């Protein structure tokens, strides 16, 4: 079994949101790279990163924290949140991410997902956040009529 620790990033810190509410967050660490190294020292073989601010903004916000994590660990990392165009996908993969996770754009622009999957085989995944059986987008802020 492969357990993949998640590091959710908000305002450059490691947090956990209560039911996807950005106003209700608990901070677990102020140094994301240190948190990543801690997970790796405990045996993590991969890390899942989420740019929460980016998910709401639609563009990367916690890039410095993600880049510090990539520089500080030697395990594959995947990232979701605010990745909604080919330029951003390519930028993150060039910076060393093993995989990008596409969520909102998979609902809003499925052709982009197909294009990205063809351009970067094995490096693109779709993440589905769901509430009450329906896909939620934009950092859980928008509920769609798409069944999960």
C-alpha cells in the first residue's frame, strides 16, 4: 500500500480547512519545506501538494512554498490548485513536479485536459472533489451539476 501525505498550502503555510472553508483553517506548520522533509523522513515515497489559494484564485499563489518543497525533497511530488492552462502545466512540470492534478479545468475545459494528457503522458491526473455526490470546483466554492 502506498500512502501519500498531503500538504495543503494557504498563505505559504501548511493548513487544513474545515469543510473547504478558507476562513476556517488550522495551521500545522509555517515552513512547508520542513513539513515535506518530515514526511519523507517518516518514509513518504511521494507527496501530494495543494495550492489552496491557487484553487480559489485560478492561478498559482503558493509557488514559493511549492518550489521550496521541490528543492528540499527527493521524492516525486504532485500538485493541484490553480492549474488551469497549458502554460501553467508546463511551468510546473519544468520546475520538477512529477504530476499536475487538474480539477476545476476538467469540468470547465475537458479539451485542455485531453491536450495536456497527450502533451505530458503520465504527468497529468484529474482530481475530483465532491460534495453530496456532485463535483465541486474552484476550491470547493462552486458546486456543479456534474455527478462525481
